[in-house]
C-alpha cells in the first residue's frame, strides 16, 4: 500500500504507442501494463507469461488488475487482492483519460489533505488575531488598535477623469499629472462623454 501511495502524484502516458482511437476495453490492460503503476509480480503478468487468458484470474489468489468500468474514452482500472474465487479486497484505483494514467487518491490521503488545508487556515487566522494584541509585564495582555494606512495625495486616473461623478476635461490639466495620461484622456474625450451621457 505504501508503494501505491508513493505514486499518487505521478502521471504516465506512452506518447510513442498511444492513439486515442486504438485504446479499447480489450487492450487497455495491456496499455496499463507498460506504466510504473503496474506490479510485475501480479497475477495478470503470470498469466501473460504463460500465454493464458484473463479468465483464469478467478482461479488464482494474489494481486490482480481488472477493468472496473469505462465510458467515453475514460477507463477505470482496479488493483485488488483476490482472496478466493468470490472474495477480493480493493487496493487501489487508477483511471485513464486520453491515454494519461493517474492513481485515484485513497481516503487517508484525501483526509490528510483536507486537514492540512484546514490547519493552514486556522494558523493563518490565529496569527492574524495575535497581531492585534501585545503583552507587557506591567500591563499584561492589551489590545492594539489598528491604524489605517494614510491615503495617497496623488490623483488617480479616476480623479483625473471624473470630478463629482462627471467627466471634466479641464480637471486633467492640473499639475502633477502624467502627460501621457492627459493625452489619453483627450483622445478618449468624446467616447467617454458619449458613454457618460448614454449615447
């Protein structure tokens, strides 16, 4: 199982031999057998070496790969341990999309990822809350008042274009404004006026 978990972030595609129209339920396990996800000690490989068909898997015990489902070019392959003819235990799940093979994450990996994400946001929130407090021996724990950053006194493009909600071409002639912005405003004067007047 730990070997399977090491491949969670692995993707594999055989770019030399893959053609979308040739991948089918009959040959998808052969395609899968070339990937790093495939265990060469599995029952499928033993049958392949002996020249036997996949039907003989039911009479064997051990690890095997079977096509679980498929639709519209998406194939799901199950790795499982066969315990008897009718009993087996699922080990891992792989899916093939457009020739690329991925391993589906197991429950433990999914829960770990969700808990790590929740813990990250918890720590970030705690750090943010702690920034609002200071500690000194005589006073103990005290709340710090946040001071907003002073606003910039430089005019913005919105300030240049509009004054009191109306377009004002003379306002753009004020000092400390960029000449390129003024030229742009003068070029766009009529389209902006038309837009403001609803024409």
